[in-house]
C-alpha cells in the first residue's frame, strides 16, 4: 500500500474528468467534495466534484445529466464576470 489513493475530479460545467489529484487516504471529506481546479476542456478554473469510487462517479454523471450543477456553475463564474467588468 502506498498510503495514497487516487481521487477523480469531474468538472461541473462540462462533466469531463479533470486532472487526477493524489491525496492521502486518511484525509476525509464528505461525499462529492468541491474543489476549484483548472478544467482543460472549459479552459477556466471551475468547481470540480470529487469522486472516490465508481458509485460516486455514476451519481455525479446522473446529476450532471439532470442539470443539477447549472446554478452552481453560474455562481462559480459570476465573481469572475464581476472582476472582468471592472476592466471593461
Ligand atoms: Zn469543464
């Protein structure tokens, strides 16, 4: 055992799997923990949902298909729009 586990992060905007992150196994979070990461598909920083097993991945994909994350995407991006507005 390496003491590390691979956790997959899925982008809430495009639903693609993000860049894999390694973290210690004993670092506990609740289910579907959010983390702001660079999405290579959206080409911006956006919340990703942490999935620790196939079940959670399946759940994320179902939520994503149902549009559960749409409002969160808006909220996640709104502050960036405000920042941009200062300069426009
Ligand atoms: Zn994305």
